[in-house]
């Protein structure tokens, strides 16, 4: 009985140790795919056009500053100040930063300014009535 238990434990240990690198490798691929999806989403959120400034840092240390002129399923094109276009794969990008406001943010800023001006006007009218 003890020999059977030891044999079972030994087989289980060998089987588990052989599968551990496979599971770790699958997990790393999943992390890379998730990061690629986040980069794609960030590019899509920022948008395309000359008004959208972007900075893309690659894993090899290169960085590109300019605007996105075109985005496809697996890559995007960054045009720099001198007009040179660079095709970059999403999987090569380490980080992306950009400057662009969404339509909702622009509306919120406009509404905030309008509310501030309205409150200031009402305050000044109220102060002039008290004199």
C-alpha cells in the first residue's frame, strides 16, 4: 500500500513539473496579447488625424512623435513633423501617450465654462442690488 502511494505521488510530481513551463508560457502570451489589445484601444480612442498628437515608445527603445494617419488591424502609421511616415506594429509598442479630448470632455468643459460665467454674472447682479 505504501509503495502504491509513493509511486502515485512520484508520477503526480513528474507530471506536474512537466506541465508547469507550458502553463507559464501560455500566461506570458496572454499578457502580450492583452497589452497589444490595450494599445489598439488607446489608438482607437485617441483617433486619427493631424490634430491628434501621439508618442509611441517601442520595446527596442525607439520612440515616434507625430500623428496617426492610418490605423489597420495589426499596425498604424505615425507621421512626424518632417512628414516621414513610419509603420508600427501594435505588438512592437511598449507604451502610447497622446493629446486629444473626446467629444464628451469638450462638452463638459464648455458646460463648466458656461455655468461659471452664469454664476459670476448672477453674483455680480446680486452684489449690485445690495448696494
